[in-house]
């Protein structure tokens, strides 16, 4: 008989962890052995949290702002979030419609846990940031994958609204959508966003909108936030956070915006799960939102330069089909021709590249489900120098495996 401690919920074995973390830990291992590892794997800015925010954190510590706070987050931060969203998106969010969470993942968890029950279905894109498929599985619901359209090097990726429409059944609870999109770097256009919202209205669905990359937009990307719809309260659960915009991944600070009835109910789940979001990070969050945002502007313009460099360099590799992306800090080139010529699956390609050339990229399959098998994900949150050197090694690797 199994010991009771081994008798954990079988659903856990069915979840795919965030594979990014597995590859990144292998990269760390290689680096600790002295190899010069270049990692395009990381999903966080390489620029550290700016000094003025670190100082604010120190001040909060010195003032011993180290106890529990309100479960929904301190009022001043909720005010600042509402103010920010309303200024930026012309919305009408009130402070009591904001719940501060431990990271955007905390917001995603609350949103999904509030609604999903066993046998419900939720439509997610394929590829998707894994949290949305995996958390729905954990809650007993079924993720239904809607493959994106690959439009080629000129136009990149788009939603397939007709396919999404066809996937709607009487079990569909909602649609989870990340925009700007991880892993493709796509920004789904305002037209696509409006069409999704129309589907939500027509079929009485939720939209779980993760807009954590909404400050990373390039080439005048046509971005529309779900929080900007006048009827957002009827459909939208809005998830965002500080990790990427202010380079605060380890501070664990995010927020969920939902209508008042929901935030009130969710506070009961939050208090029983984590009591409150990190106290010190909340003080830092206020400072960040009320800053002049020059840090963010400078970081995004630096990332834009890197995006162009990475795209240009990758296009020089025979067999790479590369679209330069419009948002976030990822490129998702298609490499099916190379995989075919080398007789490799994408995960073996990535593993061999890491072991032989010490370059880390993520296999598209880390973002379930089928779609990613022809793609690899690059993060360009690394220096231009490393981008150029990393792509040079990839080119060598590709030449070696395709000439065998
Ligand atoms: C789409 C998306 N949502 C959420 C997160 C997690 O954010 P946080 O650190 O705020 O939990 C990430 C991190 O990579 C992400 O890409």
C-alpha cells in the first residue's frame, strides 16, 4: 500500500511545470561548471529593479512595514492601480475592484479558481503561457486549445476567431487570453480583441485577460486593453503586475481587477490562501506607479533595439522563418525545415544546442500543446553582444546538424 504522503492528488502528475524553469536550471548548472552560457531562456528583464524602487523597499523595511496588510492590498496601492488604469485606458476602475496579489500568477489563480469547476471548459490559445492551461486542469476543468494562425515572416501570428467560435460549447466558461502574447511576441489587434469581446457578449463568457506585457509594445503596435471596454465588468477578469514593467519579478506583486462582488468574494479565498500580498513590495508598487516612468521608457526602447538585432541575426540562418514581433520581449521563429533536415524533434534540438553550444532557447512545446513543435522561443532580455554571439553559435549548430 502507498504511504499516505505519496498519495497526493494525481492531478499534479498531469500538470506540466513551467518548462522554462527546467531549462534555465540546467543552464545554471552548465554555467557553474565554467561554461560560457548564453541564455535566451529567461522571461525577465536583465536590467535590475531600478535604484529608486530598491530605496523605497529599504525605507519600508527601515520603517518596519513588515507585518500583514489588508488581504486585498493596501488602499493606497489599490488607488494607484485604479488611477493608472483609468488614466492609461480611459477606464472607470474603482479601488475596491482591485485585489493586489502575489504576482500576476496570483491574479490568474484567483480568477480561475473563482469560476472554474470540474467539467467546465476554458479556451486557451495554442501556444499559451502554461499557467492558463495547467491551472484549469488543476481545478478539474478542461483547457480547449485554439491554435493561432502562423501568417509567415511578414505578418507573424494572429488569433483564429472563427476557430475559437467553433470551439465554444455549452460547457465553455470563458477564454483566457494573453496580450501581448507570450511566447510569440504577437500583439493581437484591437479588431481581434473586439471580436473576442463580441464572442464573450454573444455567448455569455468570461474573458481572463493577462496583459502583463502591455508596456512592451513596438512599431506602434495596435493594442487595445480589455479593461477599456465600458462593459468590462460583465465579462472581464483583468490580470497584470509589476514583474516585467518595473523589473520586479522576485518582489511578487500583481493585481486582479474584477467587479466589486467578485473582489469581495475572492478576498475570502485569498485570506485563506496567502493572507496578504508581500507588504514591502506593495510600498514599492505605489512608488513605481507614481513615478515618471522614465525607467520603463528607457528599458522598452533598449528592448526594441535588441528585438531588431535578434530578428536580423536570426534571419541570416538558413531555414529559420522569423517574424520580428510587436510586443513582450520574445521572438518565436519557425524552424520546421531545420528539424526536418536534421531529423530532430524540437526538444532534442534545444537540448543538444544547450549541451553542445551552451545556448539556451525554449522549445515551442513548453507552451502547450501541438503548435509549438515547429518553433523555438527566444527572450531578448539579454545584451546585444550576447544576442550576436548566441546567434552565431546557433548558426554553427544548425550548419553542423543539417550537413550530417
Ligand atoms: C503571460 C504571463 N503572465 C504571468 C506571468 C507571471 O508573472 P508574475 O511574475 O507577475 O507572476 C508571466 C511570466 O513570464 C507571463 O509571461
